[in-house]
C-alpha cells in the first residue's frame, strides 16, 4: 500500500495516543503542579554515566552547590526503557524529592520513542512530585513533554528550571 510521507502507521498510532491522553485530561494545565522555588532534593531519571547526567549535575551544582541530586540510572532507549524510566519516577517520588527531572540527550525520533509510551505518561502524571521533562533538544517533543508539569528544551535547561541560581537573590539584595 502507498502511504503519504509523514503519515506512516507509527505516526498515526502516536497521534491516536496523543488524542486519547489529551481526552483523558493528562495534558491539562489545571493538573500541572508548580515547580518549587527553592528545591533541596532533586531527583533525576536518565542514563547513568552519559552526557545528560553530567550536564544536569554541572548546571545544578553551579547554580546551587547545596542542592542534593539523586540519580536513578535508567535505560533511556530501547524495548525496556519506558518501564525503567517509569520505575525511576515511582522510586524517586516515594523518596520525597522536591522535583524530578526526567530526560535524556538528543537523538533520532526512534531513540526518543520511549518517552512516547502511555505507561510512562501515566507515571509522570501520577507522580506526587512535580516532574520536569528534559528530553532531547529544542525541536524534540514527546508525550512526556505534554504530560510533565514543565517542559525543558534540553537536560541542561531542565537543571536550570529546577535549580534556582543561589547568587541571584544575593545580587538583588
């Protein structure tokens, strides 16, 4: 059969899932939790020993050296990634974090596909702790971005949004 470019079966299924989750209210602004102004405990769900976690740690520690980061090293691409990321959110949520950053660095649409999973979307939505989605680079958008309490353009931007610059209030004074 012939399918117009861009309208493949995978994309059609993604659009159906987006419509389903939007219809259930998972993207609704009224359910978004505010990001705490001065978080002390920041949970991070991303690949361990990769650039994303290094960038998040570097930005966070530069902005507030007293911020405590707790990393759940997850598989962020492939068959088991969505379940592993979801588990990381659940574990960090149960540990009483102030905010959770979920993400990974850039890649192809296929590399980021785990963040388009329905169960992962539900884990983000059901988290009692605010979740920042920091997946890929600026043009990359996934279902996790729609469901999260806040979307960051990159993992580094996720750290900037989660951790305030400790020096800024001192400069204002």
